């Protein structure tokens, strides 16, 4: 697809409204994690796991609308989160945040690559590594050369398949098996899923909210969509997106109940295999496959496109200040290929579950919540100590991870970074007050 400029490749030719904005945001956030990790959360933490997963994304997306409104008032014509950080941070702080953004971007694509490899293995018996290779080649071609226009076109198709599957699959299974029959089977084989005073499940909900806030607030693709949407429509677009998104993980979590109500299981991947075996209608099976692959490709595509936009728009100019539009576009294509190869290499050598990955990288997301809020809300440039606080919080979280576990480490990370930021801003305010006297 031919673009006249790199800005058009990043944002398209015109601002988008609520309808296209909601579709674009949903296509970004209904991912392989939504389809595969939400059922895993249900199995691990009970009914609160499925609810917590739905809440973590929904509330974060709704909150981001108000944060985004503030961002657009301060920098109306930006393209990426990097543009905003250039205005709000000093040079050292800016490069610290860029480094964090690049790490997070690779993690996001790593997750989608794993989901794609697992799905092709379950469906077609193809080795995971080969499935991932085909997936990455497909994504690099369509995103690297298609840009935002092609991403939005796929988003429409993906959202149609997603909601059709989310409505028809649970409806078909629960009517066929009987809701009461499913409920009695879960009470017999997995009664822990229905425990209401499950403290670990409740802890997962509040921890999930932290991860969700950090994940959305620092997500490059969400910031790009923030700059694509008409300014007056930012808040309603993200509010509506959050409300709609919450229904998707709940729908896919409910599907797992169809598998486990008849007995035990080995692991989350065996559950997915059993689920696909139970879809005995060709139409529904094709629908599930299209929905799953559509979600994974769309999420990976949004992540890859935003990373290309960040590197070419905010990093490349420092090394080649006089680059013209053709050079920028060429660099974008090269970066797409390099990122695809790197993502494939990572997914080839590491194979954790998707929920484990979410909680592990949740330490990074939680550490970023208060620093990002401080950067957005602080008037003028923010001191380098604010992004440094995020790095210290991450280090503290990972240092404590081996002793306290995933969920507690997320809180350690958030509390350390938040305390450092508040102490720093409090000391600045105190100095200002003393100086006035």
C-alpha cells in the first residue's frame, strides 16, 4: 500500500470518530491473552479469576479516556507516546522511558507469537516453532507494508468474528449441555471454582487492576489511537471500548466450564485441545479459528505498527536528522523484518503460559502507573528522577519475585515506584513553599 508520508503510514489520512475508534481499540485489546489467559485465570483463581481478568482491562480502558483527554490538551498534534515524552521529559528521562517501551513492545509480540504457535499446534498438529514462523511472516508482511489503513480494515473483520464467536459459542454449548447440568458437574469435580470467600481470587482481582492500568497507560498502540481520534470523542470512545471489552474474556472463560464440568484436566493447553474437540459443528469450529487467529494477528499487528512508529518517529531522527519520507518508510520496513525475527527467536526458546507471562511482566506495568501519571499531570518538564523511580520499582519487584511470588511482587514494584515519585514531588513542593516564605 502506497503512503505519501510516514505520518500517513502512522495515523492515516484523517481523524476517526467513535465507531471506528471503538473497533480499532477492541481489535488492539482482544488478544491471544484475552482468549487463552482469561480461561487460565478462571481455572487458577476460580470465578474471581474470570471476573478479575474482565475488570482489569475494562476499567483501565475507561480510565485512559480521561487521561488521554489531558494528553491531547497538552500536545494536540502528536503521533506517538514518544512525541509526548519528548515534550515532557529531559533527555536522560526520555531515553529511559523509550528503553522501557521497547522492552514492553517485544513482550507484547512475544505473547501473541506464543498464542499463535499453540493454536496452530492444537488445531493442525503443526509444530509450534513452524506455526510461529508462518505467523510472524504473515504479520510482518501485512503490517510492515500495509500500515494503519490495512490494520483498520482487518479490525472491522476481526471484531465481527470476535462478537459472533463470543455470542454463539457459549449459547450453543450451554443450550446443548444444559446450564444446570454444567453447574452440577463443576460443583462435583471443581467446587473450588465457585468458592466466594476465595482470598487468592480477590487478591488477583485487585492485582489485575494494577497490571491493567499500567498495561493500558503505557501501551504505544493505545496512545496512537488516542491521537487518531477526534479530541471531543476521546472519552466516550474509550469508555464504550472498556464496557464492550469486558464481555469478551467473560464469554471465553465460560467456554472452559463446558470442558471441565465432566472431569479433571492436565493443564491449560489440554483444556484448549478438549474445547476444540467438543466443537462438533463445522461452522462454529471455523468461527472459533477465525476469531482466535484474527485476534492474535490484529493484536500483534497493532503492537508491531506502534513499535515501528516509535522507532522511526522518535529514535531514528537522532541518528539521521535529515532523513526524508522515503528513508523513513524504508527504515520502517526494515524494522518490521528485524522485530519479526527477534520475536520468533524469543518465542522459540521460551515457553511459559500466557498468564505466567502477564503476571511476570505485570511487575513492569505496575511500576509505571504513578510515574506515567506524574509525567502526564505535572506542568512543564518532569525530572529524570520520575522515570528512574519506575526502574527502581521494577528492580525491587523482580528482586522480591523469587521470595514472595508473582502477585506480591507486582505490589512491591508499584509501591516502591509510587513512594519514590511521591517523595520526590513532595520534596519539590516543600522547597517551593519554603522558598516563597
